[in-house]
C-alpha cells in the first residue's frame, strides 16, 4: 500500500507537469523551445501557431505514457514501473528527434 502511495505522490505531479508543459506549449503565443538555454525566435518559424501545437502534442503524448504508468500501478506496480522505464528510455532519443522534425517542418525557408 505504501509503495502505491509513494508512486502516486511522485507520478501524479510529474504526469501533470508534462501535460501542463504540453498545454503551455500549445497555447503559447511565441515559439516554444525544446533545449534549455536555447530560444526560438518568431522570425525563424513560418507558422508559430502550428509549430506550438505540434510541440504541445509531442509533450502531451509523452505525458500520456506517464499517466498510463501512474494508473497501471493500481493493478501492477511491476508493470507500471516497466512502462515508465521503457517510456523514459525511449523518449530520450525520440523526443529530440521528433522536435527536430517539428522545427525543420515549420522553419522559415530564407
């Protein structure tokens, strides 16, 4: 029981934070960035609204893995841990790759 409580205390805020990041990116007026310390200027992006929407979707999809893992803990802590671990390991290379495709798609061709 304590393991489930600890899991929920950690995973609910993390999942909510990632979902919130996705919503923030989606609704942001200026271009959303991916890397810490790097910003994307408005004049770099052809369609800021679509670019931010794509960024928001990317983060929301990642957060869904965390939410799935969060609620799987009610039936199997082991399975929840595996889903969370696999999701994090896969997202290390996948998120930068997806972001680079988003950036290239919406980058202005000068």
